C-alpha cells in the first residue's frame, strides 16, 4: 500500500499512460489465470478432491477476464492487439513463472496464496482506483470494466476463499498457501514498482 503507483491510482493521480501501463501488465498475468487453475486442479491429490471442485468454479468465474482488459485498453485509445502480442515486464513474468513453479514443483494448493494476494488487493483498491481515475481522466465507464467489476466481484471471491482454506486440515497445505502469498506480495509489488507513473513508456523504462 506504500507503493507510489498504487497511492496515485487510488487518488486518481495517474496519467493515462500510467493507467494503460497497468492494464498492459494486468493482461499479461490475468491471461494465465485459467491455465494456472487448470494445472492446479490436475495436480491436486485425491484427498483434496473437494478443492478440485472449487477450482472448477473458479475457472468458470475467471473465464475471459483478460479480454475485458483488452477492451478497456481500446476504450482508452490504446493498441490492444499490440498488448496481446507483446511481452510482460520482467516483474510480471517472474510472478507468473513463480506461480507455475508452485503448482508444478511444489504443493499445488499453494496457488491459493496467489489468489489471496490478487483478490485481496482488488477488494482493497480496485473499485476506489477505478472510480477515482474515471473522474480524473474523463474516460467512459467502458474503460474501467476490469477495475470496477473486480472490487465487488472479488469481495465474493474472498468469502469463497475463506470457506475453502478453513477446510484445509493439513499444516503442509496451509504453510504452502502462506508461503506463496508472502512471495507473491513481493513479486506483485515489484510489478507495481516497475510501472511508470509519468508519460514515459513502459518499454523505455523496461530497458533503461
């Protein structure tokens, strides 16, 4: 919460290039949500079959959200197809890679630590930032479908998440979730720390 980019977003102080830079990185991690959830579900042990069912619900809820982000970029006047074809910042790429590593090499239940961080941050900031930026930038509501939907939507998801993790009765699963959450807090924060708040392009910042 102390990261200047986040503070500027909630206060409505981000210029348009900064908002588009955020949407760009959001696209590059949100597009992995379904593949990550699918991989998680496939690797959960039989003792967590009930959690696999919950993962299927998450998959249904999260389908297509990366396209919402591209639509927001178009509504801002940005080049959504260039974003689709582009690459994420190093910070975003490392966060996504860590999530895959958690599922494939560690305890797949640990992925819910990432769920906690992303959805918890959305609950705290998404709606406030979306409303503040819409007012400050004078853009249509169609440019904020991702932010304005995820504040309230993720509030429901957090309650769903609470019910799931409270059912976990093995310390190894709980510890995996806590560890993943702590790492993703750092990596997700790095993503925001790497974003430009000024008009300087993300590519210029990335390779400076």
